[in-house]
C-alpha cells in the first residue's frame, strides 16, 4: 500500500518535471521564432537577388528597343536612368563584389577557372556597352541612325547578360558554399552587407528595386498580367 508521503514525493517529482518541460518548450519556441524571423541574407542569395535587378533592367532595355524600332517617341530619361542603374548597382557594386570576393575563391581552389575567366571578360564587355549607352542616351532618339545604334547596344547587352546570369546562378553560386567554411561564408555575407551600406546607404537593394519599378511604370511594363499568353 502506498503511503501519503510516497504519493506526495511522486507528485513533487512530476510537478518539477512538468515545470522543467514548460520552461524548455518556450525557450525552444523562442529559438525557432528567432530563426523564422531572421532577416539576414546569405551571400549567394544576395548575389542572386541582385541578378533579379539586372534582369528587370534588361526587360526595360528589351521593351525600349522594340518601341524605338517601331518608331515610338520615348523619354530619353528611361534609358539614362536604366543605364545609370546598371553602371552604379551592377558594374560598380555587384560585379566588383564578384571580382573581389567570389572569383578569387574559385581560382584558388582550381574550380571552374575557365568559366570564371569568361565571366570576368564579360564584365568588362558589359561595362563598355553601358558606357556607350550612357553617352548616347540623352540624344540618341533624334535620328533613325542614332536609334539603330541604341537598339543595337541594348540588344547586345541583353544577349551578353542573359546567359551570363544564368550560368552564375546555376553553376557558380551553388558551388561557392562548398569552397568555404561556415564562418567564412557568414563573414562574406557581412562583407557584402557593409559594402552595400557604404555605397548606397541602408536598404540599398530595396531602393534600387523600387527605382526599377518606377522606370517600369514609366513605360507601362510593370503589370505582370501583360506577360500572360494570349488565348
């Protein structure tokens, strides 16, 4: 027969265990919540979303070149803003990060060296195209010959960067993580964040994406429904 003292002892042990579990569960929940609300961006995610900005600018080039070819009058500011954004955000920031912090890791590891060399060569070619577009953009719509040159430059930029971005996103960036320790990978993310803040201030990516949206609205390509196939 179980005495009252035994019953009380078991009750106290059970209460203590339950209390311990009650304390542990909220702590775990808080940890999971913290993970779920962590707004940090990994280095590869950072690079890929910057590619999204470039692709939106290329879509602006595509729409603009088609309209110029059709003889439409367009605000030169559309091309000035687009090419300035490509220069400032892509060439002088995004590509510089790749050249300073990504490409050297592949060369040091002896991985994808030929690809990395070609990507760097394409960076240089892209900068030359953007320089020419920037020179022509303010006055390039006055004559048919100038329009043809602008159309050619924008289409050459599209032709250059579509496969460039695709190869980096599918081959280069997924491999980057395997070349680094966890702490190195985390430190790289901090390096990217500091570089973005130094060049563009806080929320540099968000501001640039918003600028893309404003240009898209100017030429009427912001509505995604326009991309739906015609029935």
